[in-house]
């Protein structure tokens, strides 16, 4: 099942996504006619794991971590599917990263790896936008529109062994599989749950395969995860 949120003139509605329609307890809303899809949950934080693919370590000349290496993006960074990603005027090196994301379903802490499926609502996709020439992860990764998220939450998918493909302007830039993660999704969620109390809607992103380049204004980034969907966003200038 796919769970989605639709931004309407009257506010956000939530329900099942079925063939271009969001079905709620109060009725059906057509995407495009009644509103547009927005990010599919409302997290208190986005917990993001980096350096979780060997190819990324090789590309960036990072050392292999002994445990998941993480940072946090704020809710202010969120934008939904097909919403613009703004290229900040203070950077000259903006990059993308196609990441699988778990969405927490209930308040929880100290979750064992085998218990993770019980506390996860489902999976969605994030583009971890990064101003690579800035100093420190917060400056690089925590700015407005740096966390496109969507298009929906898929509740019926095994996060291990999923193919991923990222294209920029129609050119394939990433092609990998989640089985190549150094720490699998269940390990990551369990590890972070020993440090943070998760709340419903919180997001855990599992890192990205090697990132082969930058993105420029006017280019569209499309990230596809097998069995989940495709997240699409255009990069726009600030003028």
C-alpha cells in the first residue's frame, strides 16, 4: 500500500495513493485537480547516515566507519515531489544523493534489529542535497530545500536488495543495490534508536551509492528505488 499526503487549498489531506488519487476517510482527491503531492510524512527530524556504501568511501577517500556515521537534517529542509530545489547563491558545488528512507510509525526507543519492521510504517525516497564546498555538515546539508522527500510511503517492501537508479537530465548517474550497504536498514534504525527517541513520522535515510557529479540549475534529478517509486525534483536558481 502507498500512503501519501496531498496539499490542497484547504490544507494537507492524508490517505492511500491509488492511480493518481489520494483516498481518505472523507473522500477521494485527484492529484493535479484537487492539489499536489507533498512530502509523505511530517518528521520531527531526518536522521541521515553517510558513508554507507563502499563505492562512496572509495570515491571520497573516506575511511570505513566502525559504526553508522550520521547527521541530522531539520524539517525546514523538506520539499515534496516535483517541488523545486533551490541552488543557494553561496555555493558553487551542489550535489545530489539518492537515498532510501524508513518512516517511523510509533514512538519508540532501543529497538532491536529484528523488531525494526514492527515500528516502521514503510519506505520512501530522499535526495540528500549537499553544498559540498561549505564547511561542516550542518552548513552543507541542513539548508532550505536540501531534503526532497517522496513521492509516497510504500508499506509493503523489503528494504534489502532493492535496485536504485538516479538520473540527472536523463543521464544515469547512480546505479546500485541496497544489498551493497555497509550497515543494512535494520542495523541502522536499531543503532540510532539507542541514541534518539523516535516519533511517528520521523525519517531515517540510509546513505547513497557513489555520487559521480554535481547538479546545475535547470537540471532535473530523478531517483528510483525498486518497489518504492520515483522522486523527481528540478534544481532552480535563486534569481
